[in-house]
C-alpha cells in the first residue's frame, strides 16, 4: 500500500481538486487563491508536489485525480489500523467505542454492513 501523507493545508488543497475535477490548472489556482489566499506560484508548487506523490495528474494543464478522495481516506484508515492495532479491526473498534457510545442508528448501519460483507 502506498503511503501518501498530507498536511492540513495540502488536504484542503486536495479537497479543492477532488470537489472540482477535472479542472484547469488556472481554475485551480483561482480557487486556491479564494479558499487559501495563495498566489498562483504556491498553487503550482503544491500541485507539483501532490502529483509527484502520485495523488493527482496535471496533463497539459488539466488536473485530475489518480486516487479518489474515498480511496485515499480508505488507504489512510487501513494504514492507521495496521500501524496502531496490528491490523485488528475488532481492536480498533473496541478502542473507538470505549469512549464514544454508538447510537441505535449507527449500530443498525454497522449490522447491515457486516451482513452485506458476509454474503
């Protein structure tokens, strides 16, 4: 599994791309200027860094993702469980629910998910 880490500002920038893709690099720099108060050069520098990490692609000025937002956060979650709980989802779940009680709706949603995986 490829380990792509993003800082807080990189995550916000990545969200701009995921929300608006495909988009031109000039559109992206305008959106980053509005949302992050970045200059065009900052946007292009961070975009290049994220492309080098294998997250996005800038093909002749058109920016698209190579990894979707859902796939990225799924990979990050899986890595967290592997690194912190030796890959044990039950151990993660036990730790998570020891301080946060689940609502009846959350419990039912988890049951439905488990049942669908058993099929």
